[in-house]
C-alpha cells in the first residue's frame, strides 16, 4: 500500500530542491527527473507542490510517460484530501481549484464552456452551402417547380423543327 501524503506536505515541495507533483491523486517526487524531462524542467516546476493532473493530461503524454510515472510515485492522497480539478471557465488555467478529482484521465481535459463555444465560420463551408443544387423532385409538392429556362427553349426548337418538317412535306405533296 502506498504512503498517504497530505496536501500540506505536498505543498512544501515546490522548488528545484524538491519537486512533488500530484497526478490523479497520486504523489510523485520528480526532483531527479527535472533535467531529464523532455518537456523541460519549467513545466514541472510550474505545478510543483500542486496538482498537475490537467497540465499532464493537456500535453497528451504517451503510454511510456505514464509508465515512467510509476518510477517516481512516493505516495497517494488520503481519500479525504482527494482533489478534483473542476476547471471553471471563468477561471484562468493557472487558477485551478483544489477539489475532489474522480474522473478518468480523459475527463480531466478541459471542454469549452457554452459561452466560449463558437460555431465554425469557415468561408469554405459557406461557399459549399451556396452551391448546393436542390434536385427538382425535392423542390416540394406545392407550388410545383417552374421548368428551367433551358427546357422551354428546347421545346421551342423541337416545335419549330416539327413545323418546318410538316411544311416541307405538305409543300412536296401539294406540288
Ligand atoms: C510528473 C510527471 C511527468 C512525467 C513522468 C513526464 C514525462 C514526459 C515524457 C516521457 C515526455 C516525452 C513525450 C512522451 O512520451 O509523452 C514528456 C514530454 C512533455 N511533457 Fe511531461 N512528464 C510529466 C509531467 C509533465 C507536466 C506536469 C507537464 C506540464 C505541462 C509536462 C509537459 C510536457 C511537455 C510540454 C512535453 C513535450 C512534448 C513535446 O515536445 O512533444 N509534463 N513528458
């Protein structure tokens, strides 16, 4: 069983001398990993002595990185101190709260709040919509679709050709 470590204890380890980070309620001592961290020492120091769950998940660390975590685990938060990072959209990402965390890694990712959501306004989409051609049979039942201009012209040409043909035939027989 891993050692129970309180938030107050974790908070004391917030500089290069000793860096403890909480990720998904487990406490990691990454002091020796600072210089090795591919994301730089600064990103670890930013969450030193605090909960780094969201920062860790936001980067989208690989399975290897998650495996590596085990090497640095030194304890866990007692159930009474479990933190949940409810990221309120009225806060900055640097103003995370200490509240119970009970979700899976994916659920800790920050979703845009309703007020922040902007529907995509890509001009490409608009262009695509404006060129949609509605097939005639889908125009609706009433009123019926007017025949396209090219169709009227076609019938005029056919009628003219027919009249011409009849004229020629009649002329031939009358002679
Ligand atoms: C505390 C435990 C942590 C461990 C063991 C760890 C481990 C790693 C590893 C192995 C990588 C290489 C890429 C990968 O395999 O995903 C990486 C990259 C990175 N990590 Fe961490 N990390 C930790 C925490 C954090 C935190 C709290 C942050 C905060 C932002 C962070 C930010 C980054 C960044 C920015 C990269 C670089 C990504 C890139 O350049 O592609 N890491 N980390």
